[in-house]
C-alpha cells in the first residue's frame, strides 16, 4: 500500500500490515501509545474484523481494509459525522478509479455503500475520549464478497471493475483528505450533508429501520441537520433516528457482514 503523493506531502502517514486482528483496534492502540493522526493503518487481511454493533466483518485477502486515525478532529459529539465524510470519500475514490461504475453507486444510511443495490463497502467509527482520538474504519470489497448475507453483497470485480486494493487505497487517501478538509471539524457539515444526500439511496422510499429488537416502518423522508434519519410513519407523524439498520420492505434482517 502507498499513499497518494499529495497525501504524503500533506503530512498523512501510513503503517501497512500483512495481517492484523482489526485495523481499527490497531489504530486506537497506537493512539494510546501516543501516535498522532492523520495516520492510516491498513491490512491485507484481518483475523478479527468487525462492523457495527459487534458484528463480524469477513476479511479475506483481495479486499481493502483500512482505518484512518484522527486525533482531536473536533468535539466528540461531532465524531459521528465522519461516517458521512468517509462515505463521500469512498464514493469519490471509486469514481476516480472506475468511472464507469458511477451511475450504479449510491450511499446507504448510515454507513454503507451500494453498487447496483448491493453492499460493497462499510464504515465503522470508533473513538476514545481519553486519548481524544477516532478511528474511521473502512472495508471495501474489491475482489470478494460474502455469500448468504441478509442484505445483498457484491464486489467491484463482480461489477466488471478489476481494481486492486492498493490502487483504490491511493485514491482514497487523497479523497479522504479533501473531504476531511471540507468537513472542517464539523463547521462544513452542511455541505457534506448536501453532497451525501445527492448520492443517497432510499430517499423518499419505504423502508424498515431495525432498532435492536424492534422495527419501524415508514418513508425515508430526509436527514436532519445532525445527520439523523427522519422517518415518516404510517400515521403521518415523523420520528428521528440517530442509529439503526435500514432495509427495503422486502428485507427485514440486518446484514451479518456489515
């Protein structure tokens, strides 16, 4: 793996591994040891990859596994906004290296990217207030994807884009730098939100939202100013959801590999 030269010139660093348990865990451990960001941690394979809510993230070789460590990027309450920043950067990077895929790309709230309606990338945000650090974990299916998931999965190669993890990471390293600058510690989130909405999947459509052991059904109406999902309920009222799993009405279970 190599950083795009402009990222290196801007002071971004990279520690690349062949195998790690989890790039997020390694990044946060480095922060506890005094490392400062922006620092990317990558692995060719993860032995203990994880997604949101403690789910396993299947991590075979041939895909991209990377975490960006940021120290003191903003007030802690703004850290969740970085999932929107990362989603845009992934979208930007894929368009950069595989422009033909652009019409089939979309972002799924809150932290997934879709290709022709199937998931090919996910984001996991993990922060530690004691060291004022956050790890932006990114997994992108370049050559392989899991089978038997509740939400359909795919990879770039299956869509006809033979993109190596190294090529995609180089593009991601500079695109992420640009989107973090646009975000500007949260001051620019309104523009991030607007760009995200322009690429979003499901706006105005009927969805199910899984909240732990219960589900809500309604229409994905909007994002509020903080990035929460605004759901229009069948009775005409609305509710705001800060975190959950979103599915079309035909899919009622969360993705095991997200």
